[in-house]
C-alpha cells in the first residue's frame, strides 16, 4: 500500500494492499476499497461506501457523503461503486436514502468528469460517460453506454436509456429513450444517436430500423400510443425495437418529445 504521510485512514477501514492514496486524503471507518485503486490528493471518502477494483479517483473528490435530502435522518444507507471507474476532480457522489432503496449505485467502466454531482439513490450502469459539471438529482437512472454532455441537469426520477446521448447544457425533465440523441432546455429528442451506435458496431440494418422508429415516435406528429401501434405493426421485431417500445410504454415521467 502506498500512502502519503499526511493521509488519514481510519483503522477500521478496509483498504486493499495495492491501493495508492495521495496527500491529505481522509478515508473513514466504513469505507471498503478494492485492489488497484488510486486516490488523489485532498479527497474525502466516507459513509458506507464500497469501491471496486482498479478505480481512479482524482483530487478533491467527495465520495459517500450524506444525501442532500431533508427527509434523511442518519439512517444506514450505502454507496456501491464497481470496477474500473474513473472519477475526476471535484466530483461528489452521495449515499442512498431509506425511501430510495438505501443504495446509490455506480456500475463498471464509467468516466465521470470533473465537477459532476451524482445525488442519492441514482443508478448508473456500465460504460457511461458523464462530461464536466453534469448534475443528477436523486433517483436518476442512467442505463449502459449512455453519454451525458457537460453541464447537463437531470431532474429527479428521470431515466436515460442505453446508448442515448444528451447534448451539453441541456435541462432534462423527462425520460430520454434508448438509442436517441436529445438536447435543449428542456431537452427533447432530435434524432438517432447514429455515431454512437456505429461506434458500438451496431449493424446498418438495426440502425436504419431504429432511425425509422425514432422518426415515427418523435417526428410524425402521432400521439405516443398511435406511434407505438405504427411501430409494432410495420417495423421488424428486433430486440432493440422491442426494448425501445417497452421503455416508452413503462415511462413514469413520460418521454421527452
């Protein structure tokens, strides 16, 4: 373990032998840190926080602090961070709440850029990119392979579907469907995330079918229910189409249009 002489680690904290910790970082007693983690200077890791293997946490980040929720009464709640995440400077990630299922979850292989905030009870999937100063309110759910632009603000309880991309400085009030490109204040769907899907090696056939579905849902002038009927009647029943339709059908906040 490589630890600077100004680092403070509580004796009860569980820190793997291969962890590196920078100057003036504090690690509290209920923190668990896996192998290969590197933590920069002036960080604070607290709460019932578990961090997986090979994560990199840069300077001045605060991980596992109490939620900014007036209903929180010091109940025992958790933050679970998976493997291979990069958490850049001044990021804040908070514990869950009793009402929200107790646990904030960050998956694997995510990049969380500087000054971003992830609030209580958020669920972040795998391979997500969150650009600088993005702000997630409580209970936000970001599915795998989504990309969130810089300074995006996401309202509580919003869902962002897999392979969706949200343009910078957007204000997100409703769910963003999978595979879509969204932007604006408030954000709405402007098309298919064509570049992201191509980079993910999604076949041209699937991309073209998804493009048609997105056009029917958001550019045809049909109501959501009529658009879904049109898709189910006229487009191939690809797994991606079924997933997109089910996402829209099950949206509790409504999808951004």
